[in-house]
């Protein structure tokens, strides 16, 4: 660990979640002084060297106070909502006012203003705002999480979506946590960098289904819907339009080959190869 990182305070958002919690535990194991910025302190993990502060992204004053004295911040993106970019901008403004030195933002693979996946546009807007904020920064653009692959299945064991024969390079949450921890411990080495976090191989959803069935024993198949079928099959959830658009565009982005890239960025940051889907599913 770099000398400057040993005594610096690292603030971690999302510590009650799957990714932020993993990072917080890794930092605690390294003996790092950290501040867990959470919405619900009752859910925050109890970790050596960690203090807990309460702040919501949209509460500028609370975030500013929570981040004061923290040199480096892990910004795990806020919950999906139509206001997410607005909340992200408020958080970034508060970080600037709190005199944070380096912001590590968890973005999404293929983030672009014209990305097929609608929520990847939100991430691009956030990245753009961070770039203009004056903060030193590092972006980790995560592909879809391999850990969530079993949840692609419907209750009938079928993965449905208009992904065609497109491929996706699913990445393990533990790999992202390892990579994020490495950046947080030595942020200056990664200033201004954007890393594409992917698994070791790109798979079609038919191959994902086969892997789930082979590893877990749960019968799983893939049905390539049309876009029209995808919207109809999701009507039962009565979700808002923006949410349904996000769900469907996850698959159309795969069909458009916007999630198919494979990089060595996990290995470069984490120091070990990216984990295959089968290994993740085997636990």
C-alpha cells in the first residue's frame, strides 16, 4: 500500500450493497481507515477502522459533510430512477465542495451518449459531469454481473429477451471489488483512466443458459424474443416506461454487440485473471 494511502481516509458509498460492501470488507482487511456513506446506518456492516455516516446522494449538504476529510471516494452509482443523473451531479458537487481529491466512479460498460442500453447513457452523463468538475477521477465501467445471471431466468427457467445471437462478457462482482480496491489504495496511479471491467469470455445468452443449467442443475433455456414480444411479456410487471425501456434495451444492446468486448483490465488491476461464469455460479 502506498504511504499516502495508509493514513488517508477513504469514503465508500453503497456499503450496504453487493459491490460497495465487498469493497469495504477488502479495505478493512487491509487496515484502511474508511467512512461508510449510507442511506440506512442500521444496515451498514460493522468493520474495523470504519465509521458510518448517513447521507443520500440527492442531499448535497449531508453528502458534503459526510465527505469532508476524505481524500478518495468510491462512488457506486445511485439506484435506478429518472432522477439518477441529477442525484449524481449533486453528489459530485458536494464532493468538490468537501475538497475530495479523487473520485472513483462505478460506471457501465459501453457508456455513451447514444448507447443502446438506456441506463448506459446515464452513466455517460455522469462521467461527463465528473470530467468537468475538476476532480481527479477514475472510471470503472462494469459489464453485466455474472453473479446475477441466474436471475435472468423466469420462473419457467427461460431467459427471454431480444438479444438475438449477440454476446455479453459477464463479470464477477468479486473481480470488480478487487479492482476497485486496488484503485482506491493507489488512486494517483490511475488518475484520468477508464477501465472496462469484463469477464474472460463473451457468451451468447444461449451459452449463458447452458452454463447455468450445467453448473446449477436448474433447467434453463434461452428464447430470443422480438422487441415487440419483449415489451408485451413485461407488461405484467406494470413498471414505468423508463424502467421497461431499460430492461428491454439491456438485451438489444447485447444484440448490437455493445456488451461483447473482452479486456484484460480486471487482471491488470486485481492481479488475477477474470473469473469465468461457471466458476462464479459454482460459488
